[in-house]
C-alpha cells in the first residue's frame, strides 16, 4: 500500500506494507507513480519518501514470482525505470528517510531521490548472489561511481551488506543518523527546503543531474550555471532574497 499525505507545502509518501518489508509488486509501483503525480499536481514544494515498519524497502516482491514465466525485463524497464525517472524529475526537492533494508528496487528509489538520510543501522548492498540474479535499479552505476569497481564487485560477489554508517562514510548517501531521530530530522529538512527558494533549487537540481548524466566538465557546467542565474534574475524570489539581505531581515520565498 502506498500512502500520500500533504501538510502545508510538503508531501509525504509512505511505503506501507510492513509485513513484507515494503517490497513492491507491479501494482505498488503503479500506485507509487500515481502518488508522485498527485503530489506534483498539488504543487508541493518538497517531498519526503519513507517506509513503514522495520525497513525502507526490501526490493521487488517476489513472493509470487514464477521464474520460468517471469518477465524481469518488462518489470524493470516497463515499471521500475519509468518510476525512477518520474521521481528524479519531480519539480521540487525530494528527501528519503531510509532505515532497515534498502535493497534492489528499494535502493533504486533512494537513487532517484535528491537527498537521502539513512539510519546508522540501515542495510544497503546487493542481495542478489543468493537469487541467481544481478543487481538492478541503478545499483551498478551508483556503486561504481562512488565506491569504485573493486568494492562494487566485492559487494555483488559476496552479498555482504553495508550499514547506513558505512554507506555514508563511503559517499553513497548524505547523512547517517540514529534510527530514532531519522524521520523527524528528514521532515525538518524537507520543511526547511519547502520554505526556501525552491525555484533556485530546481535550477540546481537540473544542473546536478546534467553533470551526473551528461558528464559536464567545469567550463560547460559553469556556462549552465551562468544561464541559470540569468533566468533567476527575473524571479520574485530573487528580488525578495536581495531585498531581504539589504533590509537585514529574513526572506519570505514563494517558489516563483
């Protein structure tokens, strides 16, 4: 089950199937896609993704999968990848609070989120060695880019899992916190972002994505930064930010 709640300008999407560690079947992926679409339609200025129960998301729900007839390509390319693209393109800052298992498709959800905070005790890696399957949902790209080829293949071959603390120390995600503090911290950061200059944040989000996906170098990314700043000059938030600075008061941004 996928739950969506909106408080003020912040959406919170909850993976709510704790009995199966929030593992996802095709219907759950469709529902998650719909939740992101609804949050976008509502014009929220930040979004939090979390999992109910003992884990964030243990990956694909394979409880009823028959290997002989499984269409893994259709599931991944037809369902998971389009969802991840929607999540990554969400027009506002997105945050994930990751605790417990974050594996397979669950790892993909984290990869497609702007900022990921993890519990120190979270479990992250490639559990596929025991399934005769390969790491999916963007895991290879994430691990090779941030851990290097040798550590990536070590995790894949052994099936060993990293703790949240180890994952953050290795540069996989942003911050590691005690599990009891994780959700409150994530919600607070999302609320702060939602009250900020979200139009400017969208420019940075697009530029960071281009640097990652198109491998922009210094001078090309500098050019894109310049154009982004030029576009922002005409925005109300740009004017408000400068006016507030000059008047020595706190700015009030509206995201336009």
